[in-house]
C-alpha cells in the first residue's frame, strides 16, 4: 500500500460550499477514484487550510488515471471558485507531500 497526501487552501468564506460539493460528489468522480484504486480518501480543514490523504496500491497508477480523466479536469474547474491547489507539472495531479513519520513503522 502507498499513501498520498496533499494540501490546498480554501478561498475566504467557502468552507460550507466546499463541504456541500463533496457531500454531493458526482458519481462519475467517485468512479474515477475507484478506478484509480484510491481508498480511505479523507480531507481535513484547519481554518482555510485543507489537507487530503488517501491510500492506494500504486501512487503512479492513481495519478495516471486521474491525469487522463476528463471528469477530474471538469471537477478541478468546478472547484476553482472555492479553493486554490498547486498541481505537479509532471503528473498533472496535486503536489504530493513528503512523508516524514509513520507509526508503527512498516517492515521493509
């Protein structure tokens, strides 16, 4: 299992709209996440800061499925008026945070 974490920023006053849009996530967007092998996808907020995390078998595969999806492009466009997120120019997906700690430590 691999992990992916990202961060973004809410635009002022947009938390409730952000929540609403995720409560009503499009079925086709959920299907893309399923097709990408993404599970345990969670998003937290601290004021205007967003932090997202998911698990998958392959981050490269998940990124590829998302980068090639017109549904993801449409979702990103839909979310532009509520949040700001940086994208990795190599993968076309959100910038991956670097993991610095895990408990318990995985055996390798």
